[in-house]
C-alpha cells in the first residue's frame, strides 16, 4: 500500500505541484491551512507531513506546536516547506522538531528523496517499535512462567514438608486460601491501608505456603508423634519458627525480590506470636507483630482446628471453631482480623461445603 503524504500549504499551486511530483509514488492528502491540517490529523494518520511555514491565520511553527500535543501524531516526520532559506529559519525548523527542510520552489528530485528518506525512517521506527513490543511481551511471558515455576516449587516444597507429619499438603492449600480471603476483605474495607498495598497483599498471599518451612529441621519423631508433646519436644518444635528465616533466605533469597523475602520471613518467624505478647519466638505483642503474620495466625489456627491432624481429631462444627477464635480475640489474635474472619462465615461454609 502506498504511503500517505499530507501536504499543508495555503497556495493551491504548491499543492498541485506536490501532487504532480509525488502523486505517482504516494497517496496525497492536501490541507490549505494549519487548522484544516489539524482537523484532518484528528481522524487520519499520514506517514509524512509536508508543512509550509508562511501561512495566514496559523503559520507552520504554530501548527507544529499543536501537532506535537496530539497523541500518535506527534511522532510523524514533518518536513518544513518555505521560500525563506535563511540559516535562522532552517535552525528554527530543527529546533521545533522537524525531520527535514525543503526550499521553494520545489526541486522534484530533492523533494522525492527527502520524502523517501522520511518514509523509510518512519517505517523503520514502526518496525523497531513493533519488534521491541513483541520482545517485551516475550520477556514478560517468560518472567511470568519463571514466576509460576518458582511458586510451584515453593508450594511443592511446603507440601513435602507438611507431609512429614502425616498430612497430605491440604493445610498449605487451605491456609493460603484463607489468607487470600482475609487480605481481600481487609483491603475491601480499607483496613490497614498504610501497609496493605497491592505488593504487600500479593507477597502475603504468595508467601503463606512457607509459614511452616522451618519444620524441615524438626525431627520426624516429634513431627509424627501421635500424642501430646513433652515440654522438651515442644521447645524443639517451637524452633521451627527461628529456623524459617535461614531456610527461606537459602531457598529463595537469590531468586525473589527483597520485599517478598522479608514478608515470607515475617510470616514464618512470627505467626505463632500472640496479640497479648505470650507467644513465641520473640514475645512480640499487638502491632509489634507484622501484619502478614497476624493474618497467617488466624488462617493457621482455624485450619489446624477444623481439619484432622496426626495428633488430634477435627473440631466441628464450624461455629465451634469460630467460637474458639472469638475467645482468642485480643488475647491470641488481632481483634480486627478475627472479626473480619468470623464475618466471612457464609463464605467459609460455602468453601468447606457446610
């Protein structure tokens, strides 16, 4: 398809001459004033613009100034046309962003060569822009795929660790789902808005499966014990929170961004802290406990109570579990988060088929 050349000149003789010189190779659109050119450009996108400088009402420089404000139009090569061949005029043409400058009267071969060069450059620019866009999309798709692989590996590892105590990995999936529900509800109600931005929400949900990653260093004899742990065994079990940071940094420290690693470490380290300060490992209380860990604590305890584990029978029905969470409000759990979670009872019942 032939390229489109817009010729803007108040002299009809010049418009006809441009048509005669260029019409055999290109499709020519004509405008006899700056406003007429801008109106045309509001609905059409030519490949090159030939713009006369000396026009009444709106000269070429004023037209160029307006043209530069038009999205998708401001990148079209503009060749100024004028009988004024002074150095000052030529300099100003390039200062305002012209691609080239052609003097009047037109020399056919010069006009053709300047238009051809401008059109070739525009085509090259468009091809390069398309190529860059395609490569960017490919890189984004590759990055997305790598991210999915990393997440699958992380979840797989978490499931593997969880299976050591006789579980099937259901706890990992369940707790991540509850965290996603809580985060969505908190955000929807505008709670903790100073912390809970989009990145923090994504990191919290993505990191939830790693909350017990430190159990990889806990002996099977303790993890798989069907009965109650001795005080010594319980102290050993509590260390899984401390082990977590080193494990997380060792596994994902070099492949994930710093903020995600921090959130994952906070969740794993502090999800057994209590709102009243009697939890472990650091005895943090209230808002000293990172928000992500306070969210994880509610999700973790709900699933641990509701589902069967090797050392306990499930607590049923759901209202009994929610009652236990209610009792822990302001003691074990952040009261705001507990209220939000209990308020989602209909969603939880639908999710769990009750």
